[in-house]
């Protein structure tokens, strides 16, 4: 489970104060998000395992991305090689590091925005509770994958890769996804499928491929005017051309 607070307050209200006289009752908005404190500070708890019980025991660390404060369990944070090294280092580690009073902070100079961590936490929930793939956009999946790789969440990174590999089979979407995520080893096999298929490429597909890849596919399709196995095309495709990008 995770929490997010926007904006990050200078003196955050402690979660143990929830429910005391004067505190606001939880309110559910149409998006399925539960607001625990309004209007001063808004803790938005994403549903996980029908978390209507509002059990906040597992939320014991905080990460601040620009002006948004996120709560996450320490057990999840410690699956990251990056955070584990930070928190266990005798030089960098601190008993208060990651508390509400002293969150682990990433400002705008890091290039990380709140939406990136929201995407990562969504995928964490899906993996932890074995739900089907969430309705995230490719950009959101890319954000989650980038943070998982950057922060060395190795199992989560591999989980994202495997699920996308299983879900995206058509060659053009695979190539576009490969460019977005940096899955370079997907590109040549997907182009080989386009070389091997019977139907010619359409102008729309050529535009999606980019001029260099389109030209390489057309060149390989002209070999003796016959279709070969995809593995043959993989050996013939000029990687120096097609791995430059789709421009």
C-alpha cells in the first residue's frame, strides 16, 4: 500500500492522529481514491486488496518527488539496491532517513516527476496482489520501468519486461515499445517478422517504422522475391541501420 500527499507540508500531520477529534473523516472520490485528510493535507491511498479498512501499518517510509510526498512500506523500499545501499551505508544511512519529518527527496534536477513514482507504485500493487495488467499507457509503463531500472528494483524491472513481452506480439507495436523502453533486442526479430510476412508494408506502417528501417525491410523483402524464415532475415538485417532509431 502507498500514500501520496500534495503538496508536501512543512510539518506533516502524523498518521496516528487520524480519527482523533477534529480530524476529517475519510472521503472517497469517484476515481476510487480515498482522501484521509482534507483540505489542509490530502493523503490519497490507492486501493489495494480492497483497502477500505485504511490499515496504514505498512506505510512507514516516505519519498518526496518535487512537491509530492509518497508513503511506502520499508519492506518494499529495501527491495531496491539503490535505496538499500543508501539506508544501510554507515556514511549515508540515518535512522530518520525516509521518515515523514525527513523524507528521501528527489527534486526537479533529477528529472523524476510525481507521475513516474505513481506509475511504479501501480505496478508494485499489480505484482504484489497478482492482478491483471493495469490500464496504464505505454508512457506510464515506460516511467515505471525507468525507475525500476534506475533504483535497482531488479525483480520489478524483470516483471515489467516479462509482462510486456507476453502482452505485445505484433511486430510494429513491439518495435515502438522497444524504442520507448530501450528493449533493443526486440527490434531485429520484429523487423524480421515484417520481412517474412506475405502482405507488403503500407505507407502508414512505413511512417511508423521510419525511413531507415522501412528501407531495410523493403530491401530484405526483395531477396529473390520469396519469403524466408524470420531467423534468416534476422541474420541479414543490417543492425547498424535499424538500431539507430526510427528517424
